[in-house]
């Protein structure tokens, strides 16, 4: 197991380096000048030269990429002399738009995006798996048809439409919830949850619909396996057959998509954060795209890639726990 984990970690590192190389090339080889974008419209030649030196754009491309990757692990110094700026480990670059290191910006926004992603994940798993399993156990009945029609309808609604309907129905009309604004969990857990409930619901409705359909298909296939018939023939209680034998094996495909979805959301939900005004990574990414802040765009891309590959690694390790068959 240790050797397996070691190989997977090396694979994760290789994937991240490859993503960094591709992303770096896209943003720094294209005709657009990152230094000019950072400097702004009314930018003097001296200021532009200083920024280019700070960003290392006066160096050959291979040197720029080497310095970038090295800075992630050791930190780096940008510029020289009076313009010298030290970027601490892990250095993902410096945002001249925000006058702050990219890593500091990401860490400032990460608690918001993490709170949004984790809370929504709990809701969509509870709703989606419950609906999917219930539909699978009552295949071709009225319950199955109603649940699946509802799932298709919910999956077809864009998240911005769902968000606006929730705002109108629960805030403006009913007045049941406050308009969302992020409150740190450590300050007040109740306010933290009540302010994030609407964004959680907006994301959970969409994802729960997709998980309900996926879990239904997986459970129907699993419950038709020979070992399920054997367990029933032995006289095991229906609850034991469904939960211990059917659900554990049937949820293996769900783990894969859950790792991808959660990893992606941890790096920000652009539409949801923008609609509800949450200062998360997704909103930071949208602002960076609008202003052409390429160091921030590169940093968010690498962070998202890291979350996704690490989540997939964790999913692979959990397979053996959820489904004992994969151990052999």
C-alpha cells in the first residue's frame, strides 16, 4: 500500500507540473503582454520595465518557467534594487492588480469557497443518494417515475435561475433568510450556516438531481448481481442486503464523480459566488479574467488542478474501503 501511495503521489506531482507547463505557456506565450495588463492604461515606460523585471518577463521562457516552479517550493525574489519584492513559499506569483501575492489572495478567499463547496456537498449527497436509492428499490413504480422526472427537471434548471428563484422566494417574499454574506465559522456558526444556506441549496439542487440519476442506475445494476441474490437466499434482512452489500458496491461510481465535483467546487463556484456576492475564489477568478490579471488566473488554475487530482487520489484509496472487491 505504501508503494502504491508513493507511485500515485509521484503521478500527482507529474500531472501538476504538466498542467503548470501548459497553463504557463498559454498565458505567457500568447501575444498579450501580462506586464502591460498589470501596469494599466496610463503606464510609463519605466514602470512597465520594472513590472516586466518583477515578473521575470525579460528572461528566456525556459528560465521563466523554471523560476516559477522553483518559487512554488522555495519562494522567490521578484525584481532587484528598490523594486525588489520577496514572494514567500509557496510563491504562485504576484498580482499587481491587487498589490498582493497570489497565494495570499487565494488563502484569503479559500475559506469562503470551501464553506460553500463542503456544505453543498453534504446536501446534494443526502438528497441525491436518498432519491436515487429510493427510486432504484422501487423501480418502475410511481415513486420511481416521480423522483426521476423531478431529477430531470431540476438538472435542466441553470444554477443562476435556481439562485434567483431562491432569493425571490425565501428572501424577498417570505423573508425567512438573510441575504447571503459570508460570516466566518469561528465567529458565529449559526450565522455562518444561515447566510450560506441559499447558496448551498442552489448548488445542491443541481448536483442532487445528477447524483439521483447516477445512483439509481448504479443501484439497479448492483442489486441484480449474483452475490445479492445469494445474500437474499441466505435469509439476510432486506436492510442488510441493501445497505451492507448493495449500497457499498453501488456507490463506487459515485465516489469518482464526487471527487471531481468537490475538487472543482473547492476552487470556486463562479456563477453562485457572483450571484450571492460571496468573496470566494470563483469571484476572484472572474475578476482576474475581466482585468487580465494573468498571475491570478494561473494561480487559480493550478489550485483547481491540485484539488481535483488530490480528490481523485483520495477516491482511489477509498475504493477499497467502500467496495472490498477492489482489493483483490
